[in-house]
C-alpha cells in the first residue's frame, strides 16, 4: 500500500470511528461520503499509478478494479445523499442551503456524469467516439474528486464535525484536516503528469514526422 493510500485509509477510518454510523440516520451521510470520496474514488484513480504496489497483487485487470471501486463509490454516494435528504426532510430544513451542501451536490452530480463518461470511454471504439472522451473522463474524474474533497473539507467545518470530532479529538483535527488535502494533491499531480507525458509524446511524434 502506498503512503497516499495509507493516508486516505487513515482519514476514512478516523471519520468512521468518530461518526459512529448507525446511531442516527444522519451519521450514515458523513460515513458513506467519506468512504466514497476519501477511499473508493481515490483508490480507483490511484490504481492507474504505475508505482502503486497494489497493481502487482490485483487478481483482476486494473480497469476492472477501477470499475468495481467506482461502482461501490456511486452506491455509497447514493446512500449518503438519501441519508442527508431524509434527515433534512424529517427536520423540515431546506435542502442545499449551505456551501457544503452545494459543493457536495456539484461533486455528486459530477460523479454520475463521469460514470457515464466512463461507459463511453470503455466502448468508445465500438461506438466510434473520439479519444477526447477518454481524456475528458480522466480530467473530469480528477476535477470531481477534488470537488468531493472540497465538500469533505467544508463538512469538517460544519456543526456536526465541531460537536462530534472537536469534542472527542480536539488535538488531532488540524492534522486530520490536512490528510484529504494531501490526497487531492497526489491525484491532481498524477493526472497532470499523465496528461503532460501524453502531450510530450504527441509532440515528439509530430516532430519525427
């Protein structure tokens, strides 16, 4: 397991421990959303990093593992959205009123759109679709992941986080806050370097012609 994966797993484990999913309907929201973005989406992108040690022990193809994790992430997001929606309904509160909620809506909607892009990417040759769809899927996936991490970070500033985590772990929350930021940086660099290498390779091929 890479250092970045260890950080993502550590952050996810911390939030799961603190949120204690099952105590109330709402506790499923931070738990499922953290699993989705901090762990599943992160690992679904990280698996394409050739230096990732997990690649050597995978029992399936890398793309199959990517699809498996992505599908689980979509299921977690769906469950997390339902939990918070029903929670707001029970309290009679307005939906998508906070910055956290709006950013989460953008990230979650984007995740489903990226999933559609993934299907088009997988069958692009059969459908006769341009390679740009694949590049769009890669770039869009990174943007959606960063948006999801942004939603997680705004969630760390919410009343729930302050009342639950700050009370039980006041000395650790600043360190915990940096973990998803580091993971977002890792994914951004991974995707940026991949695209840069492709552009350099394309430029060299044009020069050779």
